[in-house]
């Protein structure tokens, strides 16, 4: 299903009835006003874990991870927006209050939600997925969950005056001590099938192990209502980390780009560590499959469940630790890969960058140059 509409579609979408009572999580609350109250200014702005870019006319929207819940800041998730040729600007402050299910399913969560994803259907339905984590390394009962929200105003108010409503329950949760190996359900991303999988919707998520499942294309819940569980038949493991001796085996930030032109689904993941400023070691790897739920192999034919992963992007100059891939179309159907990076010029503060994406012999390649980085005129 396309992520881009070629005309402004200002209308209300039909509301979806969820199993539990939903709550409003964002009613036009300005992120800019939040920043002003904290005396935050553009040189110190950061963007981390950007969602896929949603384009409507000449306006674009992303959602990003919320920041530490302190000093009066209480945005669970942020949105940012821009005109197609302009800079990113603060949009909305969402989830100032936790959805009612979060204290029940993930009581240790501090109020910041991670790595949101946006999906826009051709009928104007705009859906937000996000990850909720307790992330206490000392607690074996730690849980992670994926939540769902929807713009109840459709595209009316796009991109920064939307009203969002939470589904009232998680798509899935996962508990650390259910597994003998490290895994979580963070960094959700969705994609639509093509060919024999036309109009089917899929989710890919995970940290430590990447897993996928098919979703209901209307509600965005798992199509059979099943949560991820050990030995589940409804969820398929797609990738692990590099499996290199003495190295960090962590993997996360999965994103699948369905490319009907080549007939492949491309699974982008991150190896290495994030969130350490200029010490971050993130790099973007990829594998491909003819089937949406794999198996995925790299350019040398190595299965991504066995440490396979073809290198797409890594640290280059002041662009440190690129990660959290997205793909969108720009101009005359040019493909661009988006990602966050840690800016060496800004003491490791994170921002969103773009690289031109092309396919050669059936594999993705990106330019060395980072397009549209943090504005140079805003550097200290």
C-alpha cells in the first residue's frame, strides 16, 4: 500500500472499534511549546529512531522516540514535520499520559516510548505503532510491548495538528525470562506484500532476535490475535546478530522494504550499539527474500538467522553509527534511505539523515554523501 498521496486528502476516516476502550493520546499539543517551556533551542534539538516518512502533498511527517522523562518534559513520543524542501520542525508531543494498558503490562516503563512507526493507507488511515519497554537489565521479568494508535482526524490537520487515539491494548508483549536467549519486541515496523501477498500487512520487530508476523490489515493487531510466545506458529524468527566470536551479537531496528520491481523483500537491520554518541557502533546490514517472512539471505547466500547480513552503511566522517532504516520516494520516484546518526560536529547528538538508494544486480546500495543532515547554519 502506498505511503504517499499525490493530493491533500483532508477528510475523516471511519473509526475502528477496538476490543477495549481507547484513549486520546494527542490533541494538537505542540512539541514546540514544550521545548519553549524548557528553553530548548534548535542547536540542541535531537531526533532518534525516526519512523518512515509519510508524505501528503508537499508536507512530510515522522514520529520519533521520546526523551528522558525529567525537568517537566513528558512526551512519550514526538512528531516532527517539514515541507518537502524545508528543515525538520517540532510537531506534536504525544502520550503525555500512559495508555491504561501500559501500567498493567509494563509497569516499569518510565513514560518514554521508543522507535515508532507510521503507516498511511490509500484510504487516508494513518496508524502509529510504538514500543514500550521496562528495560531493567537486572530484572528477569522485564517486559517489552508493541502498541497501536490511530489518527482519529485522518489527515485533517496533517502534519502537526492531528488527534491520536490509542487502541487500548498492546499488539503483543514479550517477557525476558520466557527465553534462554535475549530478545524483545521493540522497534516495530510494518510493510505491505505484493504479488500473491497483495493487500496483506506484515509486522517485523525485535531486539536480540528479529521476528515477523502477519497483521490484520484493518486493526493492525496480529491476524489471529496471537502474541509472540516461545515456539509460536504465528511468529517467524528472521534474523540474529553477527555471531562473531568476542563481538557484540546484538541486532535491532528491523525494517523491510518490499520491492515489487526486483521481486524481493529487503530486510534492513542494525548490528552494534546505539545511543552512545560518538562511541556508537551501529551499522546497517541487509538480506533479501522472495517471501515476506523469509528466509532472508545476504549477498553471499548466508542466512540472516546464521549471522548473515550485507553491509549497506556504517560510520563515515562525522556521520557516526547510522541506524534505524526507512525508505521513501522523492522527486521522480527516486528512492531515499533515511536513518538516524550521531553527529560528531554536535558532540554526538542524534539527527535524521538521508542517502540516495539504488539497486544494482538486485542489491541495495547507497551514496557515501549524507543528504539533508542537521542544518549547518544551526551548528553552534
